[in-house]
C-alpha cells in the first residue's frame, strides 16, 4: 500500500514565465535560506578544508600552495603517534567499559512493570547536563588530595587516595569515566526502545522450548538487537575517536601528553598558543582523521554485512 | 533494503515513529501504524509471567531492580545532588569535608554572589540570546528548505537533498578551521562575523538533522489537504504559511527543543568565535572564571548553568525519551 | 573611568573606548584579521618581538621621542620593544621579577618563622617538607600547564645558573638540556618523590596555582612579583598570610627571570589613532611613574576602588625614579609591604635575566610535558626528557 506523498508536482515548464507562474521562483526563494546557509557554512568550508590542507595559511598574507608539506609535517610530529595511541586507548577503554553498561541497564529496565518512565528519566538526566558543567564538576571530584570528593568516598571503603587525573596511568581511565557517565543514558534509551519492540511471540516460543533466562538473552534478545547493537557500536567508535572536551577541559592533554588525543592535537595546531597557528597542518590532520573514520565505517559495514541481515 | 540504506535510515526512523504518533486523523491512516506494544509488553518481556512467580527469580528480579535504582540514583543523580548541596556550602566545607551536610551552615549567598558579582546573570542572558537566535535560524532554514524539498519538489530537490545528507558523513572536526576562516571573512560580503552572535547563529542553521526531520515530516503530510489548498488557489507561500505550518507544530516542537538544548551546550565554537568576555555564554565563560572565582560561588554558577537544560528535559520528557530521543541522542 | 575623563578633557578631539581585553596569542591573529583588536593593547615581553617581526605593531619611535621622559628610560627596558634598527614598537609599562611567594600562616603552623623566609634552595626544601608534614597541605607547588610550566622551569633554571638558549637571531640554538635545568628538575624530583612535599595535585597553571595558594592549600610557589595584585582582586587572599621574598640563587651564573608587560599599537591603526594611542599610553600608563600628581591621582583612584597599591615592581626608568614614585604614593599603600620587604630590598641586587626569545611559547609548551612527567612519573629520566625537549626545540628553530 503506497503512501500518498505530499507533492506539488508542477509539470515541466516550457518557458521562464510559465516556470515563474508554476511557482518555480517561489521555490527558489524559499530554498534560498537553506542553500545560502549550507553553502557558506557547510559546503564551502568542507571544500576549503581539502584545499587548505595543501596550503600554508596565516591570517595576514595570502595562502601559499605547499603541496604535501602539511601532511609531511604532521607525520613528522612525534606527538602524532602519542595522540593516536592515546585516542585508540581511550576508544578501547570506552568500548570495554562504556559499551556493555547501557545494554545491561536497558535489559534490567526492560523487565520493569511500572515506573519505566521514572527510571528512564534518571538514566537520561546526565545526558542533558551541559558537557562543560559536567566536566568542570568532575574536575572538582577528581581532586587528588585525601579530601577530594572521590577520594573521600574511597576512604569509606578503606582505599587510599587515588591520583585520578594527576597521574599518567590513571588520567585516561578517569576521562573514560566521565565520558561514560554523560553518554551512557542516551544509549540506554535507544536499547530500551529496541527491546520493547521485540515480538513477544519469540519469548513465548523460547519459554515453550524450556529456555532459561540466560538462554533467552543469548538466543532471542541479543540476536533481535543485532542491528541496533552494531549501529551503536560504530557510532560509539566514531564518536570516541573524536573525543575532545574531556581532555581539553580536564587535563589539557596532560599529564605529560598522556591524554593528548587527535582532536586535541588538531586544535593545538590551529589554535594553540605559540604563533599564528598552523591551519594547514590542522586541516591536513583533520582530513586524515576523516579519511580514517570513513575507512573504518566502510570496513565495518562490509564485515557486519552478513550479521546484520535479520 | 541494502545495509547502507538501512544504516542511514537510522536518522529517518524517528521521523517515522513521529509521523505515526502525530499523523493528523484527517489523512486517514495511509501509513501502516506500528502495532501498539503497550498492552503486550505489560505481560511479555524477557522474563515470563510464570518465571516471575518462581521464588528464586522473583527475588532475583527484586534485587536487580533494587540495585538498578540504587545505581541510577547514586551514580546518575548523585553528582547533580552533590552539586546542589555544594553550591550552597562554603568553600572550606567543600574542600575539607565534601560529604558533610553544611557543618558551617548553609550559604545561600553563593547563589546571589554568582548571579551578581560573578555576573552569571549576564552570561546566562548571553546563552539565552544565543539559544533564541540559533533556534530561529534553524527553524527558518529547516522549515523553508524541508518544505521545498518535500512539498514543492523542484527538479533539483534530489540533488540538494543529497548534498545536505552528504554533510552528515563529514566529521565536525573537518569543518572547524575552514569554518573559522570563513566566519572571519565571509566570502562575497567581506565582513567578519567574529565576536558577533551571527557567527554562531548562521552556522547553526546548517544542520542536516533538522532538514531531514522536517522533510520527512512534510513527506508524510496528507496529500489531499495540500491538493485541496492548491485547487483553492494557494501559491507556495500561502500554502506554507497557512496550511503546512499549522500542521507542523509537533515537529517544530521537536526541532526547537533540540535546537535550544544544542545551543545551551555548545562549547568549542563559541569559544573560538566570541572573544569578547562580555558576550560569551555560560559554557565558554565557566572554564575561564574557574580560577578567579571562589569555589563555592563557582559551584553555584555551575548549578545555574544546568537549570535550563534540566528543566527543558523534565518538561519535555516524552520528546527526549520516545522515538525522537534517538535523533537527539545521535545529534547530541 | 577617572583617567578616561581627565584624558578626554585634556585632548577633547580624542575619544577613548575602553574594551575588556585579554592577551591570548592563539586568537591574536584572528583578532587582527577580524578587526576586533583594540587600537592599543597589552602584550607580555615574550611576544612583542614576534609581533614586530610580523609587522603587526606600529612604529612609535618618533612619537615617544616627544614625551618629556623619553631619555629617562632604562636602556635595557627600551631594548625589549626595539627592533634591530633601534626603532621602537611599544613601551614597557610594567616589569616584574620572579619571586618566592609563601604563606605566613602555614609557616607558623609548621613551626617556621614567617619573618625569615628560606635563603637557599635547601632551606626551601626543608621548609616545604616541614609544612607538608605538619599541616598536610603541599609545602611547595609548581606550575605545569598552559606554558606556565615551561616559564617557571626557565625561571628555576636561571636560579641554578642555567640558560635555555644560546646566541641570538639567526644563530640561536636551544640549550634546554643544561646543568642548571637538570639541577632544577632534580630538585623538584626530590621534593616530589623523596619528601612528598608537593601535595597531590600537579596540574597547575598561573590562575589555578594562585587560587590554591590563596585558599591556603600551598605553602610556597614561584611566580611574578606582581601576582599579589591578582591574589587580592581575583582570589580574595588574606593579606596577613602573604609573604614575598626573593628566589635563592645557586651558583655563579644564577639569575632571576624578569618579564613584564608591553603596550603596543596595532599596525593597522591610522596615524591619528597612533598619535592618540601614544598620548593615552603616556597619560594612563607612564605618567604616574614620573609625575607626582599623576602618581598620587592614580594611587588614590586605585585605593578607593579597593585595588592594591604598592606591590613591588621593577624599575622602568631607573632605581632612583622608582624610589621616588614609591615615596609619592606611600600614603596610599594598602598592601602588607613589610611582609614583602625581603623581595623589595633584595631584588635589585640580583642579576635579572630576560626570557628566551626563540620560539618561547612553543618551548614552554614542550617543557610543560617535561615538568608534568617529573611530577607524575617516579622513574622519569631527566636526562632523556631534556635531551628530547632540546632536540624538539632545535627542530622548531631550524624549520623557521
């Protein structure tokens, strides 16, 4: 059954006058805001990024074509390897820690008979808090002295004060913690919606076969969620590869560059202190990152093609 | 449907659910409604009714729910409650005994000081202005654009929509530097939008999500009403203003709430564009005043910055937590 | 503003529009390109030469020559804003030396005498250890972020006789890896890991260390001598607990890092604007240093608004002029000057060393990581860290 689409199909005009009469000019006028805004602030900058990566730009004089110089400079930067390593580390930590949690929460919440809405509100609340407020608040929590908020909690369990963001080893995990806190709730809601739409007959059939709860989870729920799980996985990967605010506001890449991420490096190239900013290197690195993410998405789609056919 | 289409349709699913919920009855159910699950999932989630009667499972579930509630309250709500408590504590209390309940007494003065001396009121209003302007621009661009793409459908509509969709696949970081340079020197006009709210408002309009949402909604408007309007002699403008817009309140609501929320949370872009401290919004200003404002006043300022988003959320829960929440979650 | 009114009364054809402005090297070019830079703006010492080389500040040599005190400038001070040909591109309006700031109250609690601050680095170390063990707060703290780590490490290196660069202009090379800097880092390392007197938080920049100090969480730290002004206006410090002394010097070539503020005019200003700007420079920034009436009026205005008056500074025109200006405003001094006497009396007898000039901010950023590594990694190998840093800075120098 086809939907009746809302269309205003005017027939192909044969002259400018009939085009105007048929509303062609009106359409043009009405679509002008979109075209202008997207054109100036989206399409043009995207193209410009590609161009700038092959130029040296400082804000005083005209850009100069330098070929692959920017890319070479980026590759030669010892901090690039550090940034990549740190970003991969963050992504893996976020995957191991932050990916299962929303799933478990949603699975539990799905079994609720009443008050599902209340629990949903609780879970989603951290998501709406502005990231700046969250991160600044957690920076206070992460005070490494014995009277810091989290260290006080640890002391209730007899655990010693933890350096949190003041040590190279624990800085990145601390970032993952705050990033997970603010993002998990959104994924919980997505999973919950997906779980709710799992057809009851499947569970009935499993019950008839005498399946236990773990078996039902493994054989019914997870396969039904396959598509959602795969999508949130790639979205999380893409998102965590671009982590910026947590390292920027909490540690500024420190201590000793242990939380320097690729985005932070791009920001430093362009807007870091010490000069007029190397916009060429910044755009070069951002294009490299974009290319990597595109490649990652493509590989991911190919690899999961067979799994996501439901 | 190929995987790619299905993957890209994740942004379209919410609109599907949306149109089903708000489908004007005059159109008469031309789309298949999703079966109402509410009556079914009341008695059919993973754990069956029979299982729930078993003692082990019954208590297991109760324990799980207890842990779940405790976990969500302590971990999810806890930090915010602490913020509330700390914003009316003195600095020394917060530093020395972060979990004590006001040993030195409640310091309501923090909120007043934050609002007046730390001038949080000014930055709050700046954020409000940013949000209002961004909201207007986004509504304007997405509504007119979506309308043309979905209703008027000129020959270039497909190409245009494709170009808009393409921007979804470009990570925001790529835009950062060239957009900054563009704002510094707008091509064609040769003016600088630096240090001006227009430098925030206008780029905010280039949101593919909004256009997609509006277009999908307009796609599902009942054709008969539009046809009737055209027969009555309504031109494109009239039709938009008098027919389509009044029917679009739900989707306008969704786009508005998310636009305002996004503007409230925006950090990096305003940081780069708004250099004059007097016009900076809360998100930019708070990190900068962290070391010049006393801790208790600072915490009060943080509290103030969280009020509007939380109020928006609590007031419009359904928007966030049902289907459209998906779009917001991905966008946010 | 009082000064604006009196200025506009004196020069009715000039209008002054004050704007809130913070120096930020990252956005400076953007501000120039976007036209939001004020006509007259402030810049730290380290950045003015870069601006001169980039043609971004106006030549004001002739206009300055017309000022009544043009010949009275300390030539070293003038050199800061001159190019190779001797043309002047800005004027120094304030100069500071790095000093040792300490919390008198914490000293007392730790059983130390607040009126006799440490004179050698060993004494600093002992004092820090005492404060840490008796009071539980950090005895000593070190900036380490936002380029301030490199800045302070440079200062500490000077105290131990080191220099971070060799040569000038085209022949400059980085000597970040030198005995003085090594000694400085070893000193910090010992305090951190052997004495545990640096507390638990190490990611400090200029603002956050001030905040921690004012809140009584830090016993001692080093920073510019004018920091007291900020501690009062921004961090609400208790004046009774503040003490300022000079940095101990160790070794023959030891010196104290000196820096300051330059006021310059943007090169895109019209000649009329440049002229007006220099007049404002004279009226607002410099007149109070050489003219008694202006000095008193300025001090009065500051005192009435609750701002600090009398914080020790380095002379721009010479020691006698500084002593005289101090005498003029003596009545309005509202800072605990006797608690700063150690600094005031001894700073002028210390050798003042300017900051390195080649790629300063970038070098500081690199050194930030070095300091953070020493603070957070017990097994940090100072030699390797410094060698790496030195080769990075030299690579930067070669590239340009």
